[in-house]
C-alpha cells in the first residue's frame, strides 16, 4: 500500500487534486476550504519567472536536454532569492516552498519550448495547476488555450501519484545536501540531478524502448523466452518496495484508458497489455513477484499526450518537488539531525612511507622487450 500522511493513494487520486495533496504532504493535514483557497491563490501568484531567469534559459544550446536545463535553472533561483538562506525562519521556508511548487512547471514548460525552438508561453492564472502547465507547453497562436478536461485530470492524477515515495536516491540526495544547511533551491537541484540518471528517472523511457523493440504482439513470446533465458530485463515490472502489484500502477492503468479515448490508442498499448497478462499469470514472473509498477503505463500516457521521452524525468520532478521540500524540512527540524557523513571502510594499502620519484623509477619492474 501507499499512504500519504495516512491517506490511501487510491482515495487521493480519486477525490483530491495535486495542490491539495501537496498541502497534505507538506503540512501533515488536508487543508480547510479557506486554507485550500489561500494555498491555491499563493501558488498561482508565484508562477511567473524573473525576466533574467528566462534570459538565462535562452542561453542554453538549442539541443540541450530539458532535464539539464531544469536542474541548472532551479539551482540558479538560489541567486535570485537570497532570503532562501534563512532556512530556520518558518515564514521564509513557506515562501520558498510556494515559489518552488509554483515555478517548477514554468521552468519545465520553458525547457520544453526551448528544446523545440518555440517562444515561451506565459502562465495563465485563470487555469488550474495542471491546466496552466499544459497551456505553457502546448498553446500556439490562440488567445486562450482550451484545456482538455480529461488530459488535465490525467496529469493532475499523475502528479498526485508521483508526489512522494520514501527514501529513494533523489530524496536521500535532497536530505543529504540539506543537512549542510544549503538553501532549498540548491538542495532541490541536487535531488533533480539524481533523478537525471538513467537508472532512476529513465524507467518509463526504458519501458517505451522495450515495447518499441518488441514491435508487435507476434514477437512477445520470443521476447518472453529471451527474458526467461537471462537475456535482458522486463522493464516496468518489479519494485524495490512493492512485492505485489504497485498500487499506483492500477490507478495509472485506468487513467490510460481515459487518455487514449482522447488522444487515440497508443499502438504500443496492446504489447503492454499482453506483457502484463503474461507477468500476472506465468509462474516464472509470479514467483519472482514481477508485477507492473508505476513506470509501466506512465510513459505510454506521456507519449500519447505529446511529450518527448527526454521530458519524462522533468515531468517526474514537478510533482516530486512537494515531497522533496517536505522531506528537506522534516530533516531540517529534526533536533538529532547532523550533517550527512556516511561511514566508510578503507580496504586499500596499509601505512607506507613516501618514495621519491627516482626511487620509484628504480623500484618499478622493467618491461620485457
């Protein structure tokens, strides 16, 4: 199971929205109506980027990876908001939290627009959090972007599902950097950098590559045979935490059906469904507890919505910002917390004395001619 502050993820995905869920993760309780209204207003009013930040992003190479742009720009925010150094001020922490949650979709959208050579779209404060993100990504020449309610809700649910997930690599990085009392922008840039690695943030991209490699349903049996023979991996199955069906995967699968009704069915879906059927029935996979995880269907949804694969880790970083900041603040306020310094066991050479360069030459074995 997956619980946020005690609430099952299934209930939040069905009944909550991302900003409400972010509030829950950050402050421990669901907001009252007045708190939710104020929280949403605060986020909405901080979505704009400083003009110099926009200019900084324009300086990236035309083919720069969106995640590299995202990391660099989030880190640069620490030079614009010097009050972020006041990490033991609750007022300052709340303001930086609002700024980060508000601005990461704008940074992500600008990175995407830059990568395809199109001008930036300014935020639209009349839209929801997810709707505004879609507007900044995809609006062309229309005066007002018309958001698809289905895609808007699908993105909001995906954001809820990705908002936090215990002590993985990127979250531990956020806490480790923060333990030095670094500001939240610098700490979050480090967490995003951990997510940038292909072993961490590229899982849903790996699923798409696997499905593309299989190519068609007729090739599935041969692919499964290869996997059982130890040749390759079944991407998107199994999880370090869940030894049963990932609860997020079941939710995403339902969302996928709704998205494909709007966008048209992803041609890779039939292959994905067949792989899932086999994995849930075949003794080889069942005994190894290789059930579908959250990454198995999310890449198909993102691709159907029009996102290129190099945007996938950026899409992950937007909602995880809420979880990262909550973890950072929890670490910061822990009276027993000290700067991170993992212990190590040295297994190299024993104590020895320095030898001069000439002495090293004499002692070195001669190469045979």
